C-alpha cells in the first residue's frame, strides 16, 4: 500500500467513526440528510459508509422511518468492554490476595482474537519477578494464561484457532505440533489448570486457571507467574490449588 493509499484509508476510517459518533442518547436515530448536515460530508459518501456499516452490523435502518440507528455489533462490543470492567473490579482484591499468598506475580487475561490481553495484575514483592503490563498481548498456545482459556473454548473454536494460526516456537519447550497441543488442552480440561513450563520464555513458569461464568462459558483466565527457580515441580500442586480456588471465587 502506497503512502497516498494509506492516507486515504485512514481518512475513510475516520469518516466511518464520525458517523458512528454522531448517534447519542439524545439522537438515537438520524436520517442520511441529518448526518450530511451534522458531519458536513457529501451525501454520496454518507450513503457509501452507511452501506458498509450496515453490512457489518454497526448500523441498522428503521424500515418505517428509513432513519438509521446503531446496530447490534456496537452493543456486542460495548458489552465486551463493560464485562471486562466489571470483571476487573470483581477480581482485583482477589488478585492482590493471591499474589500475597503465593508470593508471585498474578495476571488476569481475556481472549481477544487469537491472543490473550492482560487486563489486570499484581506483581510479586521479590526483586526477581515477572512483569506483564496491562494491555500486553501474549500467545494462546505458549502461555499458561492462554492455554487455560483455549482449553475451555468450544471444540469448533479451538479447531478454528489452531487451523488459522501458526504455532511459533518461542523456546525449546513450546508446543508447536497441533496434535500435541490438542492433547495438552485435554489434560488441562481434566485437571482444571494449565502449566506453562518455560514454553513462552526461558526461565519463567506459570500456573493458570480458567474463569468460567454461570453459563459455563470461559470469559478469562488468571495465572501465577514466576521464575522457574521458585516455581518448582514441588510447588505446582500448591499453586494450582490456589489459582483454581481464586478463579472460582471471582465468578461467585
């Protein structure tokens, strides 16, 4: 894409967002003419953007008045944001408590596409500790926090993610074979927690559990991470018990 094409694309995105932002509580429905007047955009552009937004579910048209309003897709995205905000609020004191009890860094992550995004955390008090900034994205197949979510998704979704996503190697322990990964996910389902055995970064281990909502859907995961010199094989059962208990308490 040339610089000129890129600039044109950005302008188109900005105009589409302006149309969405034109709607409000006071103006839930607007006609094309009102949008034209409000945004000072050519009528032909307004109709072109409305067609695309309507096709993608961001805009709906009232069949009687022919006016436009925000579509269900906007509601879906807003629900994701609201759910994550509520989840963070409910989880934060439990995250801090888990970090104190385990002595290690604790992260809360949610699925976004084919990655997990960290939305909350509490760092270990040790000078040698793991840090995962809020907003940081990590891989599904190579992290405990990722595998904990991936393993409890519907089988169809798991197959889709594995089929459409490569499984890059980050360390010598990363699972890069799809059959081995599926076996690993089955084991996680059976025992209720995931272990990252230096699969994403050498010297770092992680124990994570899924957060399941009342409708039995996995909505997030919580993990305990630390250097492998502290998270030894002997500590895994103890940490697994703590993280599973906390994950269940978050959804109560």
